[in-house]
């Protein structure tokens, strides 16, 4: 047995502050197990709120919010490092000089800092961000891990038709994490040789430890950013169809975004404004309350990795209607723990809603099985364990 | 002549924007009639003005005022009087609203309002026309505390999206404006719903286009592939996804069609996905935004014009398509049924329905002579009802009525002879 260095520290790139809740959950779980987690973001909080305990924030040199005097500081630091590691830095500088258009001081310094960082694993959370860190290709691909997530991955595939940069991006890192098996399959196809290093890790959600009693099967709930990609208008159209059949059901929309005006107009135009409630963006506990108080959660997206909100609803024991997008068919077995409907079809969603209303017993059993599925596959402990295994595996491969 | 002595100020937000041709048409049209017209805006982009509207704005530099209190140019227009006024109105607002927090949120607005009112007074207008209802709402003191006449235009944007949470959002505008202008009967109805008083002087003036620019004899193209075109921003309001779905239906029915969308916007990614979803890569093109001359070229090669809007004011693009002799398939959103005469110059179909669009287009593809007839009808109808001349005439009479009447409120509603509105397809 080789002496494999154990993973001790993790550097995360491409996270905005404040981070998405599912990312934060993971970092906190890793930090709780004694790993040193450092995040590099455009903005870093000066004081650490308790939610980020154990997670270290650093400011990105590339971001414009860094003042000039700090850039000067980085310059001095870079010179010092150049004295200590002349050969490595020489290779790096040589690589930068080869491409005259990348002579950007901030970018150069940022890359330099990444190049020399001491962390065992460097994790880029969004695949599309790989393009920003071109120098990683030559320097530290041994420790590089990239996540393939919903929209980013599909947009990347779109670029794949136009140029080869997507393929080269995907071939570069040592380890690839995919949020669902569907994406992992595509990534494996592209990476051809190394089949084993694309790993699917489903995200985990915390256990609410309660089972709501669904009293009102006529109330539905949609949670998510209000953007075109989530296609919430379909939900409104479906609601219209169901209401026209004589069922007095209501819809709660939790979330905010660019499509707010569109949805408000649609509710007015379809004449269901009294049945739709817009709650705006809420914090996670209030969102959970809304999900728990509704009879059924609807996901109308056209792109998705695995929607965390669906997992949360399953954990709560709420029935789910979801479109068959991205990795949702790996989570939901239609009729067993939720209903899957084809994408971009209001009629299909309406039919599913009707099914939920007319067969409350079946809805209840689906909610129960959803809870079971969550306990088996999507707990936060399970996901943390597989993350650690994944990181260790990457280090092992490199060694 | 009264025209030269009564100074009219048109108030717009940003100027120019590519989708607001009507403002520039009106400005130039009124100038040509000998009016003393001035235009006031917050932002002005000279380069854009020249690329969008070449040769139209020559010699009008002194009539376009870019007013912003926070720029160097705007700085010298500050006067002690304005500061005193601002102070007083701030105090009043504070007393009215109670909490300093909300007051501090609104202070920027008070500065704009007060400053702009004084700047406007320095022009000495007889009449100020706010081209958007929201502008009037933002500058309510210019309506309330001044002696000149005020007219306010209400367009689709003002009525349908702004201030929906607050039922009293436009109350002050309803109260203090002297006259209102709406584009069509449908917008009037919607404005009524939002509280437009019954006794208000409402002028219903549809937009006009310069017909001679678009006039082209209709011809049936001998191509095998039918060209469908939409000229619109890539935006949710324009419902382009329904048109793409309709194209997919037509493709499945065995028709050879080519659908091009001229315009740019935030929904490009989404529409690309929709094209991918229905697998119509080979017959849908998103062309990006084009200038006026290029759009004319595209229209000349088109067979059928489609406008599948979900929400619409009146839509000048459809007018221009009709003027260039194209049959139109459009949805029944807001002003479109007034714009297109059903069965006469095109088909008006229910909105959010791809199947209805596909059926209407199919009919037109199968009957080239209907296309020819509708194209011809459209040209005559636009020429008769929606010419620029006619629009300017209507504005002239509106301004004359406003400036000559003695009382501030007029009781009767004046309506320009409206085109016949046909019932929509069931």
C-alpha cells in the first residue's frame, strides 16, 4: 500500500457571498470534521457570522473591490515568492508571457496565488468558471476538482457545438463531480480515457425531523428563483386549467427574480390573481414552513441538476410534481415517490395536479415514500461521507 | 399663428431607444408643422441617435434638453430658490410620512422632482406632455404646483406593470393632469380599471407611421420555402416561444417554412432552449437587432408576419409590416385587435396558443390569394387610419383644445375616428 497523503484542506473558488445554502451546508459539515475550508470570493465578510464557523473567507485579487494598495501588497508578495520558488514561478510567468492578451496584473496575481496555494484540493464550484482560471491548466491540475451543475453544464454543452473549449475544459481537472448521473454520463463520454474519475454525489439536505399532516390537498407551492429557466408561467397556466375544471386550488410562489413582472402579469391575464400568492424571497426556515403547509410542491424547470427544493420537500414528507429535467428522474420514480411530467407542458402539469387532488391517498403514500427515499439517499451525513471519499480518491489517483 | 407662440415640451425618460420610434416621429412631425417643440430627457446618447435615426435630428440640438441635476451640466442650473423649495417639500414630506427612514429613501426623488420643476419653468412652456404615465407619477409636483397645462400619455408599460401593488398609485396623476392620451380603446379600458376618472379628457390617438417609407407593391414570392418574420425584442412580452412552437407544428404538418426573429433581448438563451426543445434548428433563426434599413429589407423578402405577443401596447412593428403589404398573424393581446382587422388584413388569434397561430399560418400558406388580398387591405388600412399625418393632426387638435379651453377640465371625451374593431377568432 502506497503512503497516500490524507486530505486536510480545501480551497473553493467561484463562490459568491452569501453562498447558496446547499454549498454552505457542505462546507460546514466538512469544517466540523476537522478540514480546513477556505473560500475565495469577490467579497469577504470582515466579521464571521456564526453560520460560517470554521469556514475561512478570503478576498479574490481579481475582483475590482480590492483596493490598489492591496494589489501593491500582492505584488511584493509575488516577488518574494518568485525568490523562493524561481523555477516554478519561471514556468508560470513563461506561460503567461506566451499569451500577450492576458497581461492583466490582477488576473496574473490571482493566478499566481492559486498556483502557489498549499491546499490539498482546489474545488471550482461551477464548470463555467473554469474559463476564468486558464493558468490552472498548466500548473495545478493535479489537485483540481470541478462541479458540473444544472444550468452551467447545459450552457457548456451549448458552447460545445460552437467550439472545443468546453471539451478541453472538461478534460483538464483531476476529478469531476456531477450533481446527477445524467451529467456524469456526458462528462465520461467527453473524457473518454479516465472513466473512473467522474463521480456523482447527490446533495444532501438536513432532516427536519417532522412529518406534516397534509390538511389541504388543494394548495400547491412553487419555490425557486423567478427566471425564464424555471418556467414558472407553466405552473400558472396549469393552475388555470385545473381551476377551470372547478377545483378551487391555490398556488404559493416563493422566490424573487427578473420574471416577477411576467408572472404577476400572467396571473392577472389568466384571471387567477386571487388564487396566486407571491411571497418574494424568504429565508430557508420560512420557505420550509410554506412547503410544509402546502399539499404538494411543483417543479416546472426546463433545466435542473437535482433541485434541492424537491429534496427538501421529500424530507418534509410533501408530495412532489416535477418535470423530467436533468437528474430529476434519478430522484423520482413516477408514481412511487412523486410524479414526473414532460417538460414545457402546462397540460401535463395540470393532469398531475388533478391526480394529486383526486387521489389524496396516493399522494399521501408518495409523500411517505419520498421521506423514505430521503432517509436512504439524500441525508447530509451520507453526502458528506461521499464528498470526503471523493476528495481522498482524487488525491490517491494523483499520488 | 398659435403654434409658434405656444411652447410645447415633450418629456421622455431615456432618448433615443430603438423601440420608441414613435416619440421621434412625433417630435419631428410637430416641428415640421411649425410648433415650438422642446424635448426633455434624463439621458441622451448622441451616437445612438445618429445610428438609429440618421438625418432626422439635424438642426434640433437646441431643442433637446438633457436634464440631470447630478451632472456637471445640470449643476449650474441649481438655484437658491430650488434649495429652499426642496427644504420645504422635504419637511412637509417628513411630517406626512412620519418615519425618517422612509423619508431618506425618498429624498432622491424629491431632489429630482423639485429640480426638474424649476428647470422646466425656465423653458416657460404652455403645455408639458409626459410621454409615460410613470414619468408623470415621478414628477407629480410639476403637475400639481405649476400653471402650465399637463398632458400624460399612458402606454402599455404604465398600465400593466407599474405599481400594481398600490391601488392608489396613479391617483395624483388622475387628479392633477389636464388631459390624458391613450393609444387605443383597449388601453383606455385598462386605464379605467386602474382608476382613470370618468370625466377626464381622454384623447385616443393611435400611433402613426411614415407610410411612404414602407410602401412596396405586394408580390407573391415564388420560393418553395415560406418566410415568416417577427420584429420584436426577445422578451417574455412578445411570446416568441409560442411562435416557435407553431413553427414546429407547421414543420410536423409537412410545410416548408423559415422563421426569422429580428431583435435582441434577455430571453435569447431561453429561446435557444425552446428551439432546441422543439428541434427546429433548421427553420428558426434569431437574427439579432437590425437597423431600420435592414429591417425593411427583411420585410421585403417576407411572406407572412407573425406577432404572438402575450402583452402589448399597440405595436408599431405590426403597423410597419402591414404598410409593407404583409398579411399579419397576431395574438389578441391588448391593442393588437385594433391594430389588425381580423379576416381583412390578417388573423387575430387567442394569445398563448401555438396551435391557433399554426392554423392561421397554414390557411395563409395554402391560399396565396388571401395573402395578396390581406396585404393590399393592410396597406390601404394603414394609409387611411395610421398615417403619421393623421397622428400629428390629432395631436395638433388635442393641444389646441387644451390650450384654448378656459376651464382646466373638459367633460366630453374626444375620440379620433377609430378603425373598426373585429371580434377575435373563437
